[in-house]
C-alpha cells in the first residue's frame, strides 16, 4: 500500500529516513547465506542467482550507507551490524568477475559493478561499517575489491566501476598497484557533450552510439562525484573544478526532465532502477549546488513512486510501477537489480542540520523553468524540452543507442519523442509487434504488405532557433539492413505545447509513410478516434493527438495489450501518407501534442517547396544536410 505523508510541500528528511528503513527491513526478509545474499523472488538474470543475490546486497547497501552516514538517531534498526555480518559471510560466497576480454567463456562480469556499488557505499559510511569489520574480513574484502579494480571492463560507464574501488582502497590506506582509475576517469571525462551531460561510451566519430540517458544521473555523475571526493587531496585542482562546473550544469538541465508530480523522463534502459534517477541531483546538492531544487524534486519523485506502489513495503519489481513488466527489462537485470534505486537515497548523507535540508522553503519548479514556459533546446544533446500541462516532453534528435552501423536501435532510444507520462511500446513482438513494428513516436516507411522500417542510427543533426533536426536511413528487419534508396530528413519545430514534425522522405516505388504519436496507456482501454484528427485519451485524461498539415491522407488508431510500462491497455494515433517515386521526395507535416485534453489553438503553417514556416521559425529541409 502506498505511503501517506503529512501535509507539506514535499517529504522532508524524516520521511526519507523512514522510507530508507522500510526498504532495508523489507530487503532483510529475503536474505540468504547468513546475510551474504539478498534475493527476492523474480526472473533470474543472465548472470545467475548467485550474482543476483550479490546485487541485492550491494545495491540495498547503498540505501544503508546513506542512511548511516547522515544519521542523527544512531542506528535503531542495526543496519550497520546486518551489513557488516553479511560482508563477513560474503567472502565465502561471492563470485569474482572476469575481464570483458575473457567473457563469456571464463565467467561473468557483473561482480565488477557490485564491487563499485559496495565501495561507493563503504566510502559513505566507513566509520559505521568498514571500521567495525574484523581484520581478517577487511583483508579479504580489500583483496576482493582490489581484484575488481584491476579488471578490463566495457568502454562505457563501466570504466567508473574500476575507479571507485581503487579510490576507496587508497582512502583507507590499502595499496592498489597498477591501478588505472585515473586513466579510466579521464576517458569518461573525454566523452563530455555539454550542458552537464556525457555520452555513455565514445561518441561518433570514434564510437557508433549516441548514448544519452539516465546513466548520467545514476552512474556517471554520482560516481565521478565520489571519485573526486575520495581523491580531492591528490587530484589536480583544475580537474575537480572542471567536474564541479559540469555537475552544476547537469543539475540545471536534468532538473528540467522531472514533471511537477515528480515523474522522471521515461527514456533509456535500466528504468527499473527508478529512484536512482535522483543520483546526479543529490550529488550536486551535496556539493552545495542548487540544494532547494534537489530537495523538492527528490521529495516529489519519492511520492511519485509511492503512488505507483514502489514504496519499500515490498521488494521493488522488475518494472516501473509495483507490477512486474519484463518487456522493458534488459537481460542483465535480475530480482536484486532494482535495489539500485538506493542511489536515489543519496541525499540522506547530509545530516538534518545541513543546508540541503534546513534552508527553505522548498522550490517546486527548477530555478530557470516554470511549467508551460518557453521550450529549452539543448543543442549539445539534440534534445528539445517542453514543459506544459504537468508533463515534460523531450523531442529526440540526439540519442539512438545504436551499437553498430546496422543496429536498428532500441525503442527506449530510437523514438522521436519521450515524456514523463508515456512509455514506448515494448510488448512481445510475436503477439502485438509493439517492439519491432514500433508505430509510436516514429515515422516509418511501409511496403505493400505493411512491413515497417525502423529508424536506426542518427547520421547527422542540426539545430537553430526553435527547431532541431536529424536524418537517418530507414532500416529493415532485425539485421538493420538499410532500405535501398531511402532517406528521411526530420525537423521538429517546437513551442511549449506543440511540436510541428516535418519529414522530407525519399522512398522507393510502392512505399508509403506512417507517422505515429505518443502511445498512451492505462488500466482500461483508452478512448480514441481516428478522423478527422486521430487522438487517444486515457481514463486519467492524458491525450495524445496528431493533426495532419501536409502530405497525409488518412488517420488511424492502433491498439496494443501488455505492451507498455504504464498500463496493460495502450493506443497510438497514426497518420498515413503517400510517397511519389517520380518526384523523388515528398514532404509530410503534422502537429504532435500530448496534453490533458485542454483547449489548444495551433498556429498556421506555410509550405513552399521544401521550406516550412510556423510562428517565427523557418526551415528549408532540403538544405539542412548534404545529399
């Protein structure tokens, strides 16, 4: 049952502390092997139950560490004793990871992640847990951490998973010969894009993927914060200041991605980590950067997940709400994985007397943005952010998570728009085609049999006042084969409440165009109509609509079941248009809106050849990218 709070703007530190205790005491009910493993029921990950149980321990320890670090009431529930005893038992139980160069033949890599989580937590509550371990356990645990700090890991946020154990060991006087943490951290720093955000891995042209997602909030920013915190005495000052500037920028832009009710942007993988999306904001607040926003957004997000039933009274499921939803869960996630929500409790490191909690009043909106204000275009990311009707909507021309030139991408990255109150279709491809057909927030070319293309890698981006743009070659099938002769240039012109999405389409003969709006989902089938303007509205009043402007001939509604993290019944508005092979290219325009069914007057649009004007924005699609 969802928790209730006293009437106050947002939950304060006592409520966070009570929530932490609730999560931790529930986790104990699923402890095994003398506390070395915490393994609730659920689907086992690709690494197996032993690794999953280790995940449950190390990730729930993140909650305990923050709770203990800033505690002003002692330790009434004995969290320090429980985890110290579990660590003593773990040294006879936990597996060791292998380097990625030896995987999969020689073992698993997942323990490298948990070594970092454990070291992160131990750095927070060294006095309460590390210092109380007996000498033999400390020696064995240091050897286990040293092994993981020396590994070769994936060229992504995983580089930080070797750096944090090294930094912690150094901080407690344990030698770490041959450590490469500084090198790995600088490698991650080289992926900085701007506005506080990092690409997760080498961006183009060195790498292939534009990987922009919540890993910035729940790994990159907080783990970099911990690195510089532990290494402050030996790190060059300019590096620390560089990170503080980037962290401050991240806090300012990341704050824009939370709705007033605390709902985070539903984009990217590992969304079952939920509360961890607060990690970067808490790290900034602990550095004294914009505390009021972190406290306000953090409290609202805690309540948001409480309302969804994810309040710690039961183990967090593999899903978004209380219910399990496996279609959007990756193969590396098991029943212990969702406890990475513990990163979202990082604010508890600050005691009750800290300005993070003491200064007030709370601010209910980010400092630079009020709901319904002018959209923000983050050119460094290829994102446009709209805040209206209590919804945050992000127009996406920058993230695709395509891992190879032929990768068709993931629906959590490849869509043209995401929001805080909708999720992409991710159902069973065999039953409803919501994954591979992907009609929502996507433009597809359709052949005579109804086969749809996918977006694939973003091959170029552009932006200007009031618009963002990108282009791609439509892909076919699981192999990601480009459709011969096909090309789509897309421009999004945005205001606070609408997006005019324009496509300049080059297609082979016999192919048509299909445009999809946001998929809306609920516990009951959404109400929907297809003509003259296709729209779908949930019983809660959330409406997705498409208004054709140019190049479309008909509207439709497609429905799915068990295909969306927000509910079992989903609907998506669609538009269909024709291509003209004899002309070579065709132009297709439609207004996209996501609102609470409020009145909206759309502005006039002028189309002259491939030149489009709306409001004060003018773009010629043919002139944006080299042919």
